[in-house]
């Protein structure tokens, strides 16, 4: 007579005893009930004339547990393995080992994926971000996204050699984009350098490619020659566009700052102290990410006083016409130059070059004072560290001389002297 097999009801009703005991299901499968009430499946079998026992798990209905149906299914699997002449326990051990090896391989693959050129590049950009301007961050990211990532972005950085990188950059070069290929190589050099510093790679193949690409043709921004300044100043004086645009253009000529620095100027940055009027540009608005000081001449102050009719006392000095909460558009001054007939002949950035030429050729000012006023970063770090004075006293005199010179280019000296007029106004 066949022994009666277990049921779920019988298992659930099984109570704990002082000692563990078995509830047999037949064929070597049984449930071991412990004194604490826990119930474990086990399967006894013989292999190579030896009696063996294997644990099948904890009884229960949850996913991590083994129900009666699952236990019987495992029993059938063990019998099938035994019929193939294999020890189920050894097969279970080998399966576990294989799973560990597969997981290790997967982890290695994931580690390699985590160190693809693209991932390292994004990490490099995030680390460099605080010292870059927003515009520069955008240029670097777009350069890599457009020209580099499609070719080598998904390749583990350790697998990219000189030839692989060269082939990627050659594709840019073959399109005649020599500037883009040169910039891409420089940015790749930065990514690999960061990879070496963070121990994800050991070589920088971009360094080996210095000089391997066709150098770009240097194109200087259009700038007026000194002798062309009077005509532009007369054109500006006759400009019939928005008065804010005309005032902003004149302020830029007097201060020869960069376009962004002017556009984002705020009243809170400007100190109109009659003894030492000064515009302090915060580091985040500067190309070199370093605070910059612009001594304000009489003419610049006059422009600011006129601007108070259109903006202030808070917010942007030169706001948009239709939205005072936003700075003037980056193309406003450029389009004004186009309207004045200077398309391809002059740019707002070119005023800096013109000012530099005139100031240097005058022989009146120390070259370091001129460079400081242009906010050019000192290449000699030791010299920069010891240059504490910032040449401020000479720069203040230089800026006034420059503004007087600009005015003299279009207004005869015997007609009006803006500086003396300013002084008379102050003493009235």
C-alpha cells in the first residue's frame, strides 16, 4: 500500500515539538520541522553508493520560499540529473560558480562601460565647469557631441589608441573643418589627461597627435584701424536707432570691455563715487573667471547718467527694450554696426584691438597697465602673483586719456572739452 503523501493543509497544521522531526512526502523528499516552528525541505538520495542529502529551501508561499509544488518539481529535477550520472549537489555547486563568474564578467563589462570615452568626458566637463564660462561649457560640449562622441564615445577609453583617435579627427579634417578638428584634439587631450589623473587610463594619445592635423587659418575679428575711428564715431553720433543701443555702443568704446561684460552689467556693480568711480565686474561674467575693475572716466559716467532715464536703480544697466529683466541681446550692438555700414568691417570685440593699438602706440602707458585693463590673463604666474597694485592709479589716468582721445577724433578741441565741462559741472 502506497504511503500517503503530504498536503499543504497537513504541513500548515504541523506543530513544533521539543525535537525536530520529519514529514515525509516520499521518494526521499521530506519536510524537517524545527523546534522553533521553521520548516525546511530536504531531499535524500544516493550517488556512487553513498547516501547524500540536499537542502531545497524553506517551506512557504512567498517568492523566496518553496511551496509543496516547487519542492516536488525540484525533486523531479534532481532525479533527472541523477539519471545522467551527475551528482545534483555538484551540479548545484557548478551552477553557482558559473553564476558568480557570469556576474563577475558582467561587472567587468559594466566597469568598462562606465569608463567609455563619453562617460569620462562628461565627468571631465563637470569638473571643469566651475572655472569655465557658460558659453565655453556649451562650446566644449557641442564640439565633443558633434565631432567626437559619434566616433569614439562608446569605446572604453583604455582601448582608444593614437590611430583610433587620429581616424576620428581626420573625418572632421576631411570636411575642411580645420578649426573644429584642432579644437576637438585639444579637448580630447583634456579628457585623457583627466582619465590618467583618475586612474581610468594610462596614456594620452591626443598628445601624440600634436602637429598631425592641418592647423586652422587664424581669423582675427574685424577691427578698425586707428585712422578709421573718426568716421565710425560720426556714424554713431548720427545713429537713429534706439538710444539705449547708441549709449551702450559709446560705453563700450570708452571702456573697451567684452560684449558679455557690458550686456550683463548691473547697477549694483557700479560705484559712482566722485573721487574714484569704478565698475567692478564679477568673476562669473569674465572670460578668465577673475573679478575685473574698470575705472570710469567722465564720459562713461555721463553715459550712465543718461541711461538712468531707461533703467535702474537696480537690475541691468543695458536691458532689453521690451523686457527690463533681461540683458540686451548679444546681437544688438553687432546689428547696429551693420546698420551703420560696418558689416564685415568692424565688430564690438574689435574695439578692444583698436584701443590696445592706440594705447600702446601712444607710448604713454605701461604695457602691463594696458594688459590689465584689457583683462588679459598674465602668463607668468609668479609675476601675476606679485602684481598687487593692478596698476590702478595709472589705469584710471589711462582710461580718462583714452576717452578724451576718442572724443577728440570727432569733436574739435576748440568747440568743446567734455572733461573740462564735467569738471565745471561738478563745481557749479
